[in-house]
């Protein structure tokens, strides 16, 4: 089956619970698992699904994301017949580069959808990490003659009390939907991805905005499911799903990748996760360094102790320093005798000698970018 499908990734989720981590970057640009960004996972999934034309809807703080994506070369999206299209926010006196929601973002970027020639479109949020083959979603979408097919998961880790979108699915069809319930009644969590016929989606978005709607799920989807004019299908996403919407969920998602089984799910030999390259020396372990159950990226210099942690590129761990259950981002320096436990250190942070930063596992401390403590 020729891949007649265009991809669209919405990076506009405003996630206040990520605090300092997203003060200067979009959630899609969050560093993950030592050398990746959150967007790399969905972008690589789309490419492995045969999608060659991908648009990325930006929101505020998108500069680090633009820098990361560049021309799309690392994802092989820079050829004549393939392409990565960056869709920056539309700025005006009334609009400060923030969309009210996905529906607003789709309507603002409707020109991209109109210019695309593919018959179908796959749309996804970028703060959810999952492995779905959009070819399978499209196949089911066509088989069931659905107008729109939503991707959902039964993974309980994706559930949140008080927020999220939950589906009642009967015979691969969505019959009810609930939005931000105090306690979800339905076991299926919508992961923020769907497939539709491109021209139908353009028409639906136009009509919804004309009717004064702003939110894709709360307004448009709820109405579609309630009125049953359109057929809303449902595709179950296989495997684990990580929703990165708070400091705790970000911390846990990274820590889960220290587990072999989860790593094997996300990083398959036949479907690599691509990211921007940064040529570095391999990590060096010197003297009495001790490392156990850790992911250490290239360019690191380890002279101390690292346990159950993720170190990004270029991290320096001086003699006598101890890092446990922590995420240490690019180019951080942990000085002699310093101790870190259950912390997230953003890029270019420095811990002075003998500083101790120890937090409870349920509430990791976040040290903002460039700070010296």
C-alpha cells in the first residue's frame, strides 16, 4: 500500500506543571534519554510509517526546537520528494503566538493541509511518547470506513485524575467521550493522535471554527461522537505509553528507560530513533569511577560514582562526586564531593564542591538551566 499520508505534529501543548523545564523551551524540545528530544520519538515513528511529508506546528519558545530540527537532514526529510515544514506561530497584535488549542492551530495552518497532495493525514501531539505504526492505523481506518480514527491506550500510566480524554470503545468505534473527568470512567485514554481523510478534516475544521469552537477534543470531537453524523473509529496503541505533562512524569519516563524491556520497545534495531547529531568523543571513565545501571552519553568524563541515572552529552563528574537516581543534562559539572539524588539538572548547571542536593523520589528537584549551586 503506497503511503498516501501526510503527517502533522502539534507542539503547542502548554504544560505549566513542567515548571522550569519548559520556561525557555517547548515541551516537544525536552531532552530525553541521554541524547534525544521528546519530538524525536513521534517524528521517527511517522517516518518509519512511510510518511515523507511532515509539518510541525510551533508555539511560543520554539527556538530550541527549530535549532534541533534544522533542515530535517538527520531525519532524511530534506529531499525533493520529502520535506519537513516548520509552521511558526502566526503573530499579530491580538495573537501572541499562542493557540487556544489544537483546533485553533489546525485552522491557522489550514494552508499547509490544503497544499499537501496526500489523500490522508495523521495528526499527533508531541508530549506523548508511544510507538504506533500509522500504516496500521490507516489500514484499520479504511477497513472500518471511519471518518476519523483516534489512537488510544489501555495503559493505566497514561491516566490522570482531573484531566485527559477518555473513550468508550465498542467494536473499534468511539461511542462516548469524557473530557477532564475528576476520576475517569472509561479505561481507554486518547493519546492525542488521529488519522482522517485530509479534505474531510479541512472541512470539519472550517465548520467547527465557523461555529465558534476552539478545542479539538472538548468541542469538535465531543459533538461528533454525540451527534453520530460522523463515524469515529478507535485504534489501540500497542505497548507502553508515556504522557510527559509534569516534572514527575518527565522524571519517571526517563527513568523507565533504564529498564531493558522499555528500552527495547522504544529503540528497535529495525526502526531507530533519529536525532540531531553532535560529534563527541566517547565517554571516558577515569580512576576510581563507578557506574551501575546508567545511560551515559558520549562526551562525558566520569571520575566519581553514578547509579541509576541518565547523563546527557558532555557531563563532567569529578572525583568523589555521587549521582543517584537523577537526570543530568548536557554540559553539567558535578564538582568534587558533591552529592545528587532524585534531581533533574538542566543544561550547563554546576554543582560546587561538597554540595548535597537530595530530594524524595516522588518530588524530584529541578535545577534551572545554567545555574551554579
